[in-house]
C-alpha cells in the first residue's frame, strides 16, 4: 500500500511537470516574440522580467515548456507597457528571464 502511494505521487508529479499553466491573454496573443536584430526600427518601451516555477515537487520541468511559459508571461506583461513585441535579453536562469518590450506596429521610420 505504501509503495503504491509513493508510485502514484511520483507519477502525478511527473505528469504535472509536463503541464502548461500559463495562458496568453487576448491582448497578449497579439504580442510577437522576435530576435534583437528584428526590432531595429521599433520603439523601445522598457523591460519586463518573467518568472515561473522550473521545478515541480523537486522535479525539473522541460526547458522548452518553461521557455514558452516565460514568453507568454512576457507577452502578457508587454501589453501593460503598450508594447506589441518582446525580445529575450537574458538566458533562462532558475525559471526567470528578462525581455525588452517594443512597439513596432505603427512606428514611423525616421531617416
């Protein structure tokens, strides 16, 4: 009985480690994730730092899932700054990443 309970808890934790909990807002869905070289003509609005649990019950989550959730959090946050684009400016460290926020749509090019 004890071993069965441990096995059930372990399986549950492993399944949760693969889950995605962060959902984009309707406004956040419109925000793009681009590379730094793609925002040269955009207006910089500031930055945002996204943080998410990278471990569940001591088990490391899949790096790609963590990255996607951090991007989703950054996209949702960019809306508050009036942005339509985010660019990762740091690596993911312990479930934390910093993004630059830009407004690219509707920005007039000045030459």
